[in-house]
């Protein structure tokens, strides 16, 4: 059922053992006085977890569910100010952490979080209580109490509070019921059945704190998929080869990183190998979905798959059937190339507030369309408001924001959830996201600019790693650009000059001209107002730890604008 590396070897947990652990953990928690009590919102005990993905995460999730308590997952990368807010806002009683570093993070604010009674660790940590101490409290004799408790839990009851840091403001606690999540699991099931993954393996590395990976985990459990937890983001490549999964979920940023590694390796090839690689890549870039490009193209692509793309598939374990991606828009260029390489990318769309899936591109090709997030899943309705905002209705829509009826009222009206995303339908059934409503800005000339399509297009360039379009109340559209330092190092090698470091390379006139030519070329896809007239190159990548990205790798625009205020002023000087 689950597997993880313990002492350098894969430790596998069969279903019977998982059942026993979860039941004993449930009873142990009840003996500590934790549970649903009278099942009202305030009487339900809250349990927080700060941990990387591992079987213990799911043991705790399942145990918490069947005693009527409420799991409140927290990103391990969270800053202490947000952590303090969440623990106090949810009145968390128990905190579970994975390791020493996270234990000390919680301990550092222990005096400011009076509701926290105990901190337990999954790893053995000095001075910390180990989670198995709770297991030891549980006995099979008390299972009748557990069955009695779980029998009182209804589909409309709260199962989890997920705090979304979002791109602005204090975290909001999204309340999801059993019905919310279970309906989304059942309504997404058909999309996974198409892939044929029953009795296969999946690799899990997207944080379980996010409802996307957690909901997909439940789908895996319902379809008999064994879940192998990657050791870390750094070991994904090795873990893929060891596990040979049929499926995994990811975010576009990680796909982009994979592609960049492939391109970096290609740059070191010589002679016929190099020519073959770029010939295959050229074929991939021309690939069209649901369109026959003719006998000669198909023959060449078949050969390219045998000689070049087969190595890509081997690097992913050699058994990959599909990759499911969400959270942000995936570059169409990548979708084309991976699909040509017989690696199906199923791009979907949803929000924490919608449990999360609203739509997804299916495994079957006729139900996939590049540049869209696919057809709606069953039982989920979408309509486009007059201003283009996507509204969603269905059993997957959240109960509301915890303790924030004011914020709930802003986004939930007449059973419709206002997503804040702007979109449209293509070919009558493929949902397309065009921008975030709050991110559209107006120039000083009164013209509207939607930054997302511009940023997604520009990122297709090998020279542009990250970009944020600016220009609100300014006379023209500008951009902050983090160049691809991997590509610039290769460029230096080709020019036979030593790499001078990030700070110096972004001031190199030839490099600035290189990026300017790229921006000018991509500008042709946009109207005059949307075109990036001037830009500033930045010397370091935006990261979660640096505070510029959310845990799901979206840009924190306000943070970036504040942090790089001087660079923005130089654009408009």
C-alpha cells in the first residue's frame, strides 16, 4: 500500500499492516482525549502536521479522520510567523513533525501557542516524544469505541482545514468536508481508470499538505495503486529508476527543470549524437495533438522515439504512462515535446477551495487539448461570468473559510464559488485559463494588461528562467527577468570565456542583447500595449525560502515588487 526508504532500503507496508497501525493510532489518540466530541466545529480537536511525504503522514491522516478530529496540514517550509498564526487560529492541540529541524521550529514558538499540548516526531529526535508512544496506548480491545466514534461521522462533517498562504495577506483556513473530498475522488476516478494504473506503482513527492496530492493519494488507494514516497526532491531521478512508476503528479516548474537538465546534457553531446538529438527535438516541437501530420513525419517521429526519446522514458523509470500536472500553466512547448516522446501530460485545474479538481485533460487523446486545462470532471459545473471570471458549483466546493464568514461571503454566492481566475471554453468543452483577475493591471494610459499569458510565452525561451510582468499605472509594460544561468554558463563555454558569476553576467552587454532579442521576438505574439518595452535582469532565482514564491511555486507579486522596487524604478527611470 505504502513504501518509503528506511535505512537506505525500501520498506513496504502491506494493507493489513496499515489498517492495524491506523486503528491503534486512532485508539491511542482517543486515549489522549483527542477526537470529535460533539462534532461541532469548535469541539472538534485539531491536529497539525509538518512533514515531508512519508507513510506516517497518511497513517496520521487516516487515524485523525476516523476519530472525528480535524487534520490541519502545514507546509514544512512555512515561516514561524505564519505557523504561529495557524496554530493559534485553529487552536491546535497536537503537532506532528517529521524531523529535528521542524521540531525546533515548533518548539521556538511553543510559549506563544497555548493550545498546543504535545509535539510528536516521526523521526527519533532528542527531547521529542516519538509518535509510536501513541501507538503503544492503543489496544485491540478498544476497537469497539473507535467503530462507535467513526459511525457518528457524517459526509457533511469537516475533515480538514487547509491554510492557503496565497500570494497576499494572512493565511485563510479552507474547510473541506468528507463529501467535498470524496466526491472529488469519485468524480476524478474515471480519468485515472483510463490510464490503466490498477496494481501499478506511483511515486509521490508533491507535498501532501496540498489537497491535490492528498486527493490523488485517495484515488490511488481506491484503485489499488502502491504509493512510493520519494526521499527528497533531489533524489527524484534515482527514485524514478528504482520504483519504475506508471504515474506521478507534478507542477510545471519541475517539468521545466527536467527539460532544462535534458537540454544541458544535450549541449555536451558531440557529432552525430548531437545532430540526432536536435533532429528529434525539432520533430517534437512540430507535434500536433489530434492531427495527422502525414506518413513521412510519423515515420521520422517513430524513429526519433526509438533512438532519442526512449532514453527520456528510461530516465523516468521506463514504465511511465502519464504525468498529471496542475497548480500553474504548463508551457505548450513542453506539452508538445513530451507528448511526441510518448509521455502523456494530463494538465488539470482546480483550487484548494474546490477539493481541488475542476477540469483535467484526459489520457485519451481526443479529450486533450494543448493550452487548455481540459474538459470538466463529472458533477462539477462551470460558468463564465460577464467579466470572464470562472465560477464553479458542485459537491466539491468548500464549506467556507474557518472563522471568516466575511471572506466566505466574498467568494461563495448562490452556491457558486468565484475562483478569481479568468477563462473561456475552447471548442465548447475545453476550459482555458487566461489570467488571474487580481493580477490584471491597467497602464497609466488606461489600457488593461494580463500578465500571465505574456509570462508563460516568454518562459518558452531557453534564456528566460523566471519572469514577472510589471506596469500598473505606468506608461508601458515592463518586466523583471531571472535569466537561465544554466544556459548562460553553456553560452560562456561556447564563447570560450570563463563564467564571471551571476552578478557580472547580467551586466554583460552581449547577454543583455541576447535577452532583448528574445523578448522582441516573443513580443510579436502580443498587441502594442502588452509588449515588454524594457526589462531588468536579476542575479538570483526566486524561491519559496526567499519568500518570492508560494509553496505551490506561484509568484508572490507584492513581495517581488517590494523586494525589487529599485529595479522596477530603473525600468521606468
